[in-house]
């Protein structure tokens, strides 16, 4: 049984060497307001690379402007419910010199929102335009009311939204994260990270969008440095491998992104799925895994502003067993 | 009962120190089960250093053993309600070769607890004894049920509990964090960090205890690598400086530790106090500060197991203005 | 302004006397798994009556059976976004002799669920079949493990789900409540109650289903006495009257049903919308209304098991002003 | 400081009563700010009646005035940890013609509070003085900003606070509810109700105070019609009967008052303890009891404003077995 589990890492990624891995280029012109089952704009094979970009639109240009929506869906050939979609993030880079962040009104962690409805006067809207230096990879913002008149910070580009079509007939607006991924606003969704998403429909139907040149933990004002991104993904497929929540992996960590309100439940989801992962694929007893994550796990509050909050629980890969140890029954 | 408390004070062995910036040595023999107003075991002056240790006891030796309680209170001469107590943490080092971590039953983030009461069968208790190598600063634990039979991790010693006596007549058990500090279980309370606590009573009445040789974010199983610590603190006082929640500072970050349930409220407290700090002491407009923390703040979930959960919000000091700009009216 | 507001109650219900109010009979054969924009199965005029029934299906017959879905959508002629749909509930009566309630596994308030994910062993599934006496309007259940071998209780039939199509392109599964109504599981949705729902799409697109012959507050095990119902509704329309959340009214109370997680936020939504209602339509100052609801409001926890929890806040109508007082500016 | 507490004890005017089932009269002159272990102001025997009154003070007279504190502690002879204290509420009646309710600032369910810290402008303080008619048992308030200039409502007197001394050395301020009772603000604590509290210290050490002439569910603005009350209690003792949370009983219902944040956890505590009660004392299987409470329980949100929120879950006594069936093993 362990052998099968370990095989998943090494060989189960369907990327047949016999077929040439194609590189697709997609120039999106319009986006979708929901994560939902739709006819794909493109179909790719496992192993293929997609070069594309996230959408820019009216929302970025003026207060109250319309959100451009998300790009997709991309169908992955051979994906069926019960599989896991693998998305290696090869590139996420700002492709213009401006980013926008808005705050206040009825959105954000430190003001009443649609959920936490209160009687107080509304906190004033704010709209900050950041200047991006793509060579230096920095962003600069003016702070009109402060003693410090402007600040420059290093960028760390990420994608707020990567998703598959949600289960059944459901269609969630672009602000929603969930088991299908979506608007997790997790800054670990960046170059060098591999995202695993549960396949819930034939073709998986992958969406992406919502570039952030930078975002603080929790994204507490409700937006990062919002801008459009050049992106590249390589797709893979783990056949008959079921996961309950989005998983992420980079050079350092295994990660799970749990989304729920209240925040404590998002954290619980992330940790329980992380422990199940360690138990199923790496030979840890669940009780031992509980002890271990309690001492070495890192938690990132990804967002505390969306309809569901997202928490990423991370396990350092240096504590994973070497291949042999992982397959005791092998 | 009060008599016993006083007896303990008398029995504490003190080595009173010299006059200017004295160094005190306190060898505690017994601890207190609550953070409360009590006669001090020692009185120090601002600038003085205290060398002492946290308590070891029956709890560490066997399942169901009694917790040794916290050391203190230490009175700081001249401290009055409305001041801020400054505690520089000069040393937090394990002073024995064993640490213990327990999990399950009715305590921890991933099982029903006293708050989240559910009907399910209780998750089995577990008790893991970690072997500490104080030269290498590592800890090793056996994982009986796992393919990986043992794991060794680097230590990062901290104090789970630093506190002043709470407001008014209140007395909170050792598991409670709050505006007075207490059982925050924040891994940033370590060597090199300065802790600021609100003074709520004459003398401030400082307590400490609950050493962790290591702890993961959230301390999800309910305990870290629990052991006793050699500690050293230097005390200071900010006169007529009122703060609402514990603040921390190290070489990299300004930090606030907010404690509440649900977890989202702990995060809100930490961020609002952080923004007020940036506004009051560093010349930032509150709206600008809201924007800035949203892009650069780091969030650490300190604990999600205690009667109140604790979140630490961190602001990188490299974005603070140079001294002149920080004091526009100065 | 007040005149217009008061007119809403008396005259703004579009129910033109010149047109004969038709009675429609709809025998549904199949249901929908989501609340979403779809072609209507029937179009009615304001003032018309619909006689129909909620669906029975496999779910009721055996463990793990498929849910039959909800009936609809019914289009209401002339309804446009920004209006309020009025649904008078003329009849909700069980139409068979059996009701089913299931509990345990991963659904319900007193066990871990999809949100509150925990490591404990799953609470055993249970399935209770209740015998309904439709003459006496009672239900009887056997209690196999108890000293009391069976219990008989009076019924109080209700509909768990009444909805319009949600905003935009969103499609929420049948378990979801929200601003569009949906699976509120509010026992006040019963004969004699009028439900007000925000119109978000042309025709409003009304759905209903999920009869409960009885349900306790909170529906804590996750289901009431689930059975099929004969129903009758009379539809009306308040043109250019916008509401944010479902409102209910019966002989005794004005009510608002707020849905959110955590539960406190559902309560806040319900109260804030109730206060806005009292302020906009009945001449109360918001601060005065806050004081008044604090002393006389009744709160019902409708459900604490669905993806969003629902709380109903109720204001006794006997404290409403007589018509004249309600229109001070009239 | 302790000396002052003792002085108060000496100053309390006691009318010690006759021997068997004595009636004691206590005229309190000062109260305590915390629920804590203290020397009793009076010792009574099980079966004895206490006639007394709750305190009036500066808080009721002017904004920002000092709260008078709670009356007690009353020791019950023979009470030991592990017993249950029984308090029959024989009388709770307003003893003056005025009641006060305050709202806004940083307290209440519909504004940011100490827990839900937000950046918005503070909601204005309000202070409403209600005129009580003790013959008609009604209260009348002026509504300065409203079309309706005043409103008269029937009273329903209750005690916000009944408590025993909390476990161990803890001392909770008067605003706190908990397993020890305290500031539950449950309107079911009224004439005709029997309150059961866990005994945690010798003598139990009973406190009471905080009369409300009326209070809406949830006490959302943060206060009811606050006034002083004439009270009478009869005390009893259930030896070696342990309960985890306060239980209440009147002619209609068995009730449990659970206190926690978030609100969902208060509800879970109340239901789990109610199910354990039905199982332990009335012969119900836990799974059957879960099903039964799901269909017939009534939930009252007692308060959603205090440091812990309180929910009362009620089970109708008409579904309890007759005495014989209740003790299958008896």
C-alpha cells in the first residue's frame, strides 16, 4: 500500500515521455465572474505548459470599476472526478507598472463587513496606487497623511485565485475560496510552488487570476498590490488520487490551504488534512503526526477578508522520511 | 490560605544585589496557580537584571501531575497604573535534558475542548518525552507508531507565560492569556525580544513560567516541548505610557499579541493595536497604516488551544521612519 | 418619505384588482440541486396563488439516498432586481405518514463537520423514522436505547427552503442559506407567515422544498422530521423596495433571517437589518430602535448545521406605531 | 486589602433566623467586584430561606458611575466540592421606580467591543431611563429621536448574576459568566426557577446581583432594564452530585446555561450538558437524546455581549419519563 502511495510522487504524475509536452499560449480577452462548469477555452495534456496572463480591467482603473473576472477554464485531458490536478507554477510576474489596493467601506478584516454587520459609521474608503519597478522588483506608495511620505517595499508576486470547477452544479463568485481552490489569497501560490487541486469534473476545468505583486499576511484591508501578471503553468495529473482540500508544495514545505469561517475552522481543516497527508503518503501514525505538526508546523493566515477565510498549514519537508522509510510495507 | 502564600514568599531564596543597575538572583521553590495581585517575592528597580529559572514539577514527571505554577510576582519600583513595564529577555535556555509534550483528551485545537464541546468519543491522550541536547540545541522524539522511528529538530526556546497582575481584583488561572500578558504561548517571547506590558497595579507585579524548548505555530496539540528554563530579564519602565495589549519588539519587528476567542478577534485586536502604535509613536496616519500593514505585516498564530487564543501581528522595523520623522511634534 | 414607506404595507403589493388572481396547480416531478438562474417551470402574476407540493425521493427511503432537490423556479411577472418578492404561506401540511431524521457522521452541531474538522472518531450515524398522525398532527418515534421506549410530540410543519435565484452567476447547493433565502431551516417559515425575499433577477425565480413536520431550535442533529408537504403560496411584489436579507412577518412579529458563520455574525446581520427596517418603515431613530430591540426582541436560532448558520431576530408588532404615527412626515 | 473585605463582612446587617428551615434577612451595604473565594457574609443551612436585595449604586445614577458589585458570598453549611448547590428563586421583584439601560461605546453585540476590535468610529453612547410601574408591572421609556415618542412594555424581572466561587484561585470580574454561573444574563433566572450550580469550594459561596426588570434575548445593546430587586432564595444541596455547567429548571423545562465565545460553542456546551443530563438522570440513550433534543429543544440566546456569551438550551419536561421509567436500574 505504501508503495502505491510513494509511487504517486515519483511516477504517478501522468506526463508520458512518449508524447511531446506542448507549450500553449493563451491571450485572454475576457474573464468569468464565477468558478463553475463551462466549456473550456483551451484543452491541454498532462505535461503541457501554458503561458498566459491574468486580466486587467476597469476595476484597476477607477473606484467602483468592474472586476475583469478569472481566466479559464482550461481542460486537462484525461482528468476525472477522483483525480488530483497538479499545477506547477513556473512564472508569476507583474506585467505593468502599477498596482492598486483599496480598503474600507464594507470589506476588510478591521471594519464591519457583510458577515460582521454592525451599526457603526462606515470606515472611509481608501484607494492606494502603488508604482512598480519591475527591474528592482519593488513597489512604492505615497502615504498622504503620514510623517513618512512614501515607502518602498520588495515585491513577492503571487496569484490570489487558482481553482477547478466546484463540485456538482455549484458556482461560486470570484471572491470565494473553498475545497476547489478559488480566491484563497495565499501568498504561497507563487513561482516555484506546485498546487494540487481535487478534480471534481471531467477535464478539471482550471481557472486563474487576481495577481498580487505583494500581500501581507491576512490581506487585512481586503486587497494586495493588485495588478496583472504574466504566468506560466505546467499541468500534471495524479490518477485516482483523492484529496479533500488544496495542497501546495515548494522546496521547503508541504502545505494545505483550508478555507472556512470562523478562522479557527480554517486552521483546523488545514491541519487535519495535513495530518492525513502525512499519514497516507509518508507513513506517519496520526497521533505521532499530530505531535509532530504541533512542534514544527508553520501557519500562515492567507486571508481573513473573503467570504471564507483561508489558513495555510505548512510542514517542513526536511522532516519527511527518505524514500525507503516512507514505504515500510513496500 | 493566604498565609500559605505568604510563607512561600518568605521561603523564596533571594540574593539581593548591589545598588545601581543591580543583578538579582532568585531561586524559586514554589509557584502560583493564578496571575493575581500578591505580595512580591522580590522588588527590583528599573534597569535591574533578574537571573532566575522557571519551575519544574510533578506535571513534567507523570501524566496527571500537578502544574508547578508561575514564578513571581516581582515588583518594579515606581511602577504605577498607566505606565508600561519593559522586560528585555536576556536569556531563555533549557536547564535539563528532557522536555514533555502531551496531547489529546479535552485539550488542543484538533479535538473537542471545554469550549467546543462535542459528543464524539474522546481522542486518546498522548505523552511524548523529548530528549534535549543542550549543546547541539536539538530535541529528539520517538514516534512509536510511525515508519520514521524518531525525529530530531532544532530548538528555539521561549517562555509561554510572562504577565503582570490583571486589572482590578481579577485572578486568571495559569492557562489564561489576556491584556495582562499571561499564557500567550507566543514563540516570539524569546532571547532578544523586549516585552511591553501594561502596568495595572503598583509595582506591576511581574510573573513568568512555562518554558518551551520549541513550539509550532498555534501549539495545536496543546503543548510545546515543555521544560524548565534558565532565564534573565532586564526591567524598565515607560512612565505615563499606556498600552492596551502586550507589545513585543526584536531586531526585526514591532509586534502586538492580541488574545481572544474566536481567533479572528485575536487577530483584529493585534492589528488594531499595531496600527494605533504606528499612529501614536511613528507618525503614521491610521488609514495609511492600515494600508501598510495589509501589505507588509506578518501574522503568527501563537496559540489556538488556551481559554483565549493568541495572535501576534508583526510590522517590519525597516519601514519605520528614522528618528526625526518619527517625532514630528518632538 | 414616510408616506411612501407606509404605502408599501397597504398598497404597494402589486395585486391589481382589475386582474383576476389565478390559482395555479403544479405537480413537480423533479427538483434542482442548486438555487440558480434557470428557465422557470411556471410563470405567475402578483396576486396569484400556487398550490403544489415539495418533493419526496430516495433520500427519505434509505440511508445514502439522493436528495430530490427543490421545486422551481417559479417566475413572478414584473419582478425586477431591486424589488421585493412577497410570499404568503397559505399552507404547509405533511402529505404522507412518515418522516425521517438522520444524525451523526460529519453533519450536525454536536459533532465535527466539514467546517469544524477534528481528529476524533466519527460519531455514529443514526436514522430515525417518525410515524406521523396527520389527524392528530403528532409524530411518534421509537427510542431503541432508552428507558422511554417511544415518544409522541405535536407537529409544527414548516419549509426548510424558500429562495430566489442568488445574485449574479452564483449557484448555491441546496444546503446553503444566504441573502437569497435558501436553506434557512427557520421554523417560522410556516402557515400564516409572509416571507419577503430580495429580487435579484428578472422574475425573481422562486424555489421551495425541504418540508419539516417539526424541528427543534438550531436543528442541532442536522435534520428535522423530514417529509413531503402540500403547500400553497400567494405571491406579491413590492416594486422598488430593496431589502438586504429575508424578512418574515406573521400576526405577532416582524422578523429577519440572517445567515453567516460564525453564529454571532448571523445574529448581528438579523438585528442590524431589523433595526434598519424599524428605522426605514416605522419612524424609529436607529439608536432608539437599538435600545428597543435590546429589551423586547426574541431570538430564534434557526439552524447551526448548514454551511451558513441562520438566526431569526423578532420584533413584537404590538410595539409598532399605529398608521398615523408611522408617517410623521406624511 | 483583605482587611477591607472583612470589614464589609462585619458591617453587613444580619438577622439570624430560627433553627429548622430558618429564614434569614440580609441587608447588603456593599458588594464585591469579582466572583471569588471570600469569607462568607452569612452561613445558612440547606432548607433555609434568604430574603435580601440586590445592590443599587452610582452606576445607576450617572454615566460612568461605579458598579455596586454583587452580594455575598453566602455559605451553605455542608457544601463540598463535588456537590451541587440548589437555589430556588422564590422572589425577584423591582424595589424602585426607575431602571436604566446604556448602549454604544465599546460594549454590545452590534458595535465593536473589546473582543471584536475594529477601526470604525465609536457608536455613540446612549443612556435610557425607564419608568417602572410596579403595580401594573410595566416599564415606559421615552424615544427622543423617533416618531413614536414613548413605549410601555410589560416587565419580566430576572437576575443577571447568580454564582458560586469559581474553581481554584480564580477570580472573575462581575461581567464574566462561566461554569460557576456568574453574569449569564439569562432571563430564565427568575421567580419560579430553580438554579443548580456546581459546588467548587467548601460552603459553595453563593453570590447574586444585577437585577433586570426586563431584557430581550441576547441583551444586544449590553444592558437590560437595570434596577435593584427584592429577592428570596431557598437553598438546598445535592450531595455527591457533580454537574459541569449551571442547570435551571422551572415548571416547563430542564435547561442548561453554557457560556463561551464564539456563540456556537456556548450552544454546543449547553446541548452536550443537556444530553448528558437526560442520559444520566432520565434513562435516555445519548444518541436517542441527541435525536430528541434536535426536534423539541428550545434555544434562548441569553447574552451576546459579555466576555463569554451565554446560551440556554431547554428540554420540555412533558417528554420526561414518569419517575419509574427514569430509574431503570433503581
